[in-house]
C-alpha cells in the first residue's frame, strides 16, 4: 500500500472515530438535558400546584380544562424559548390544545399529600444531521499530519514521561449540591447533611471567601448577605428535586446548626485533621467568649481549595 493511500485511509478512519465519539457525546448530553428539563417541569408544577384548578376527588372539586390548557401553553412557550428538549403534553389527563406528536412520551407521577398528579412529557427527537461537526475532519487532519509529517513529535512524546513528572492533584473540599454532601479530596468519604446545615455551611464558605474580614459573632444578627446566599442554595436544592419543604429560618438555632456542621466536618477531615481548621467554624473558647468576642467565620482565604458541584 503506497503512502498516499495509507494516509487517506487513516484520515477516513479518524474522521469516523471522532464523529462517532462526538455523536455519542451529544446523545448522552441530550439524555442529561432531558433529565434536567423533566426535573424542572416537576419542580415548576409542584410550586404552582396550589393555584391550578385540577380535579380533586378528595375535596370533590372539578377541573377547569381551559385554565389548565392556558397554563400548559405558557409553560411550553417558555420551554421553546430556552430550547428545552421536552414539552408538556398533558396534566392530570387534560391535554394541551397544541397539536403535539405522541412519540417518545414520558409518564411522570407527582406525589402530593392530597393526591397523585400525572404529567405527560414529550421528549423532542435529536437532530442527527445537526450532530455532524467539522471538528472531526480537523482533528483527523491534525493527527494524520503528526503521524506522517512530524516523526520528531513521536520521539519527543516517548521522552517526555522520563523527564516530566505529573503535578500532584490539589486536595479540595467538595460541596456537592446534587446529593447534599461534603467530602475532602478525591478519595474522601462523602458526608451527607440535612437541608438547613448544608445550605448554611455552603453559604458560610461562599460568604467568607468573598468577604475580606468577615465578622460573624454570636451576639450579633446573622448578616443579611449570608442569609441571602443560604436561601439561594436552598432554592437550588428545590430545583434539584431534594426538597419541597418550607424554607428554614437560617438565623434561628444558630448553635445547633453550627454543631451539626462541625460534627459533619469532623467526619470529613478525620484523616486530614491538619487542614481542617481552614474550613471549620471555630468553637468558643473561655467563659463568655461566645456572646462577646467569639467569631465563627472561616479562616480559609483560598477559593481554589473549594469546589462546588451543582451550584
């Protein structure tokens, strides 16, 4: 086989490989987008359920199909504006008036104290033609060119492992909103927290990293900026489907909240106690210090040592 033909076959093979990898990646990204859209629809309906006029056998109330259809049309209009990957077909058996294909229907049941609410969601098909990318031939030309036109690059790649050692991974505190856990380092144990201490600690880390000299004393009110950040994280938990409960009062029972946080941090840093103090709300030392001089702000001033997931 001559050199030109071999180069051409290599180019075709690489194009196919890169295009397949890109298409598979797009497929899984679309699946993830579907899950996020469905979770968003569930959350939106759950928040609006009290004002929707749907039939309720327990209270013997009848549905108002017209208002439900208007609500579904408005929701679908919003979903189209943000290029969502799904549309709502029906709510509690009431179909949207728009003509929507019945292909790829996802059945959802929303549990509520009064009754179960059924939602039908249509998953929009993937545009496979749009998945074709010019990156595939670009990378194919690049790799083929390196293979045939730059033999010195191959020699350099063989020498690099002998002369350059990889940089060690930085150990970070990971705050994961997707499962309400905290852990330290790649191989650390994930410690789960209830809603209130988890949101307050995430806000405490955020607030202290943004504030030059945070003054968080027990004898003072919790700063409004800290409360706003804590509320933001709580509403994010609602979006992720963790809770539908009423927002807690983050300024109440501060001692109990900090105690739960410290207990979780003791477990998180049980094998890394030397660095724990950077992320640990200090305890009061000495009689009367909690009410007068005690500051429970974190001393960590290195944001790169903290990683938020799902923020």
